[in-house]
């Protein structure tokens, strides 16, 4: 609210109150909106954001996310993906997450990777951000040699380059973290793994996306559970 006020914008829309409690900074807004989700605690975050502008006649039934990509970014993705084997479905894995309770164990990701290569002939893309060195290294070390030979690591690249690569994949399996939402916005189907966070609020929306949830800690998701979900989703997508 302070940033909005300092911007000098003549119209400043924001949260005037939440669930019956008034916002102490709402006086900085020209149009404070009172929000109340006590009757719908699992309301998706996309809808919550739209609730903020609904009183002003701004609404949509299309809740899909989109990242617009330029030709140069698409060419970069083509160059990256040319390093993969040409056969088999391209499947992305994001094994890291900023919050440790959101990280599915690296050895299980490695076993999933081996399964995808052995049973689906997949070519794999591991995305790695600044906080992902440890889980990526652990995953690669636990993978079989044949799976490592069919794996490309995309390390610390600009977010739009990563988005362009993700857009070209047949499926992305990811922890509950930013790359999951980037993949969905880029147009890739996803299987997402949730622990402490509510997937009804945060998981990507739409039939091309599937989530699994282990309340409290994502480690509660077994390898078999995730493997079966991924296999089923690939079949539904007509991939592999």
C-alpha cells in the first residue's frame, strides 16, 4: 500500500480488510476493498486476486496463465533442446524448492527419472536455480548411467529462457515452487508435488495439470504414488 501511495497513482486499489479485520494501511488507498474468505478457505489464489478488482467490473472466466515468448527466446530453447536425444518424450523435472519441506527426496526423483527413461524412453530436462545445487547434484548422483546420458541440466538461466524451454516439453514434474507455475504459464502440462501448501489454493488450474498432496511434508508422497500418477497423466496426454 505504501508503494502504491508513493507511486502517485491517482487510483490505488488494495485490501481494505480481510476476514473481518481492517487493514492498518488501507488509508493509503483510494479504493480499499473488504475481502472475506472465511467461508471458502481453499479459494484459489487466482480467484482471490480477481476478487480484489471484481467491484470495479473487472472479471474473467479464463483463469489460464500465460507467458508471452519472443522469437529469440524460442530459438534459444531450440538450441538448448538440440542437446537432448531426438527420440522419446521430453519430460522436465524440477527437484529443488526454496522451502525444504517442499522438496520431494532427491533419491525418489532419481528413481522416477530412471523409470521415465526405462519405460517411456524419455529425454529429461533438469532445471536448476540458484538454490537448487544440492538437490540437483543428489538427484544426478543417484540416477542410473543410462538416465544421466539422456538428461540435460538447464542451470541458472534467465527466467524467460527457462520458460521457452519448458514450453517445448511434453510434461513437467515439479515440487511446489516457482518453476511449477512458470511451466504451467508457458503451456507445459504438469504433475505437481505438494506438502505444507494447500494445492487447492496454489496448484495450476486446468485439465492438463495434476497434483499430489501429502499434508505437512511432501516426503509423505511415495515413489509408487508419484510414478503411477505420472504414468497415468502421460497416458491421458497421449505421450510416451
